[in-house]
């Protein structure tokens, strides 16, 4: 293991030998790992949110998906059949009124600066969203560290199992 620089963590990643696991087998194994992790997270979230036991999780998931599919189908059918009664003139009048209200709040000199209205609107909505986005980013970063550590641990275990299986096959072949 190399010496880590200040603030860095050095991690040993086992290298595959030339006669070891092929890239196709590794890809399929990693895909199964991701699906197993997603399934585990589904079980944990169902248990946490709804108190559903591990044995009931598949049935509960099917019921929720069927209910969501039915609701989506009904909503799409209603939206497709709707014809808004708003004419182009009404929409234009509403947009102009909204623009005048925004410019009235910011002051008369703002009318002379092109694109400032869009910038102010972006800043307003960005200020509302920034704290939530920051918290979500921090949670994602923490989850990513946890997942990377788990993946590294599982890769090491898998490489050891493959090496042991390879040795057993070679021992049985002799």
C-alpha cells in the first residue's frame, strides 16, 4: 500500500491476473451486485416507510405498482381528452401582466436591462432550492462513500471466492 498524501486515504484494490476472471464475467457479477443492492434497499425502505415485513414486500410492491399504473393510465386518459379553454390572446395577456408585476416590484430602471427578469427569476427559485439541493448533495456524497466501501469489500470477497473456486477446480482436475 502506498503512503497517502495529506487528507487522502490509500486503498488497496486487488488486481486481476491474466488467467483470472474475464471482463464479461466481472460485468455480469457487478450487474447482479447492483440489482441485489437495489432489492435490499427496496426491502429496507418498505420496512422503514410502511412497516412491511421482508416476506410481504414483494406482494406490497406489486399492489403499489398496479395502483400507480392504474392511476397513471386514468390521468393520461383524462389529460389526453382535455382541451384547455385558454386562448392564445388570454395566455399572452396573462404573460404580459405577470411581466409587469415583476418589473413593478423591481423598479423602473430594470426595464432597460435585457434578460434581467429571467436572471432575477432564476435567482429567486435558486435561492429557494439551494438548501434542499445542498442537503441532498451531502446525503448523496455520504451514501456514495458507504456504497464504495461496501463495493470494495464485496469485490475483495468475490475475488477471494473466485480464487478459491479456481484452486478447487485445478485440484480436482489433477
